[in-house]
C-alpha cells in the first residue's frame, strides 16, 4: 500500500512538473491566498488571525484552509507542485483511509464470509480519478472530499448497523 501511495505522489508531481500552464483567476486563486497567508502568518500573526476571524464570519470563501496549509507551504516550498502535493497528502490521503473504512464496514454489515484484501481495496480506491482532479487543479475542494468521506464513515459504522 505504501508503494502505491508513493507512486501516486510521484504521478502528481510528474504531471505538474511537465505542465506549462499559467495559473490565473480561480486556477491560481487558492494557491495565491495560501502563499500570502504563509508569508503573513509569520510576519504579522495577530493581524493574520484577525483577518482569519473576519473571513470566517464575512467572506464567501474564507481563509481557514489556506491557514492550515501555511506551515507546510513555508517548509516545503511555495511552488505549485508542492502546493498540490500538500493538498493531496493532507486531505486526500485521509479520504482514502475513510473510504477504506467505509468499504470494510459495509462488507462486514453484509455478512459475506469473504475477508477483503486491504491492499486490493486500497489499490482500487487510489485509482479512482475523481480524487486527483481537485489536486491537479489546485482546488481546496479536496477538503470537502475528506469531510464527505468522514461523514459517510460515521454513517457506515454507527447508523447503518442500528437500522439493520
């Protein structure tokens, strides 16, 4: 599983390093905000936290997720391939784990006598292309995938067994 996960990181990095696309408007918007916050959080931490509070309360697109990405961006670099890898490793990797837990709990709930091969399930999940699209475009929508998969995991583990 670790080898497959490592190869998925290599795939994302190789695709983005070969790309010659100039990121503008929405395609570079989240990335630009994350870079700006990663600079400001170390220069003016109080002002950055005040801006974060204001953005959560008033802005349509708040700055919470770019603030979460600020430290890894500062450490790993601010170029776009690193930004995409940070999104992938912080959000999509945990989405894989949550979906794997959902599949396992559904198999257990069905009461089939088949013990699933975790590596094969993980390989099937990691090859779903929908997980790569927000990462390659630099969207922070990967965070929503994590929230949705965690919600689904809660339903599979706690609510479905009660309904049975």
